[in-house]
């Protein structure tokens, strides 16, 4: 490994260096090739899982700081400014508070369901990090159906949220859980259909494959620029994804003005913290997926020469999309539940179906035209 490779792509280089050192060490011990491969697989897998489990909570903690700062500025306030410089240690203080608060379990709850709900809601979120591509060669797993995997993981949240509402033995929580189930299932449909538009354009359901398809125009061949299909699909995806993760103005399942706190009313301490963790990590994942399939992910100028730039491009685009969702939080009022369902079924679903039909027709005509030109040339 040369110095230039290490400088231009340090994280991948460190991973490869650790892998080669472990391979050499296992060879010196005298293990056979198959046994050494299995041991190496588990060690490197454990290393990657450890990094994800460390990075994910850290991302969530500082996303809460960012949200409080951004919304405070929009409302002419200061936001966190006491714990650490610019309030940067406030997330650490909040984490300590969650860990030390008493876990209060009301009488009459379904204890196994009440306990499992916050665990179930976090698991698919953490698993989703495995297929995200943070840079050139910087994904834990490069599945050839990673978009399908991400959409499937997003749908598991329906089960966890309904478990929380049903198991709490509280009418407000039950209504919140039922709202969440109806809302998540309803808005998954336009979200999936919007992704299907990109799948038609890219011809693959691999997230890394979709990113690589946007490498044209010096790394700026993003699908958001495919007029008029790209911008419309992105707008629908962003709205549907925001509704699916219960963010403002679609936070009906936890509407505090009418349902106290909705499905997590009866949760306290670290159990509530897990719901909080899942919500903010979902915001990051949705923004990361949108950045990947519409804005090229890690694609950008000079990425081929300096792969480390891909990490900056990816996080820059993702943070910009997170900021847009925070902008929603600071400016838009919560809509009514009937307006929410009508908007999803009567506006977004027909719009995405029409968009898919238009995209498929255009691609068919384009392919036919290319075949006609080829026959003329032949």
C-alpha cells in the first residue's frame, strides 16, 4: 500500500491494512485456508458492526443538537449554549440523563410487548446502516438488492410502533399506534413507487449500482437533474419518507396537543431514548438514501482521483437534506389526520403511478429510437 492511496482513501486503506495483518497472523499460526477465512470473516464483521454501533448513536446525539440549534435560530432563540462551547456537550448530558432516569412501567401494561417495542424499533434502523455507501468502497455490505432491503427494514417500524401503542394499555398510546400503522403503510406506497422510478432509470436495485450510474458529467450526472422525472420523484420521495418516519408536519402518531405523546406516552428513561434514537437515525437514513439515489451519493468532481472526497460529498448532501427536514419542523404546522390520509392516497399515489408510466414510456421510446438509429448505421 503506497502513501498516496492511504492519503486519498484512508478509511478503506486502514480496513485493508487490518485485514492483511490478520491474514498474515492467522497464516503464521498455521491455520488452514478455510478456517482462517471463517475466523477472518467474523473478526472483520465484528469490527464493522462495532464501528456502526459507535457511529450511529453519535450521529443521533449531534443531530438532536443540530435540530435544536436550527429551529432555535428560525424562532429567534439561541438554543443549547450552556453545556460546553456552543452547547456541544449538551447531547452528552442528555445521554447521561436517559441512562440514569428511572424506568417507570405503569400497571396493566403487556410487559413483554412493552419491553420489546423500543428494542424492535431500533434493530431495523441499525441494520439499514449496513448497506449505506458512505464513500468509494465504504459500505459494510454491497447487496445487489440493497434498495429492496432498505425499504423492507423501513416497513418493520410499523410493527414496533403498534406494539408500543397496544402494549401500553393506554387509549392515547393505542390511538397513536393505530395512526402510525395506517400512516406508515399508506406512505410506504408512494415512497416505493418513487424509488421505482429511479430503478427504471438505473436498471438496478443495488444502491451502489445506482450511485455508480450517476458518474457521468464529471460526477454530476445525478438523477435529480433528469427533468422532469427526477425532481418530481425526489419531491414525492421526500414527502412520503418524512411521513413514514413521523416527522413534522406528519407527526400525527405522537401529536402532543391531542395524544400527550402518542404511542410512546407510557415510556420513560432509556426506553423512550430508544424511540428517540430510532427517529433521528431514520431521519439520517432517509436523507442518506435520497442523497444516494437522487444526488449521486459519493459521486462528485475529482472523486476518481481522490476517493476521500466521496465521504465529504456524501455527508454534505445528506446534511443538506437533513436541514430541509429541520426546516419543515421549524416552519410548517401539523396537518389533520384526514388531510394526511387524503393527501397520500388521492394525491401522491396517483402522481407516482403516472410518473412511472411516463418514465417507462419515455425509456421504451428512447430504446426504440436507438435501435432505429443502429439499424440505419448498420
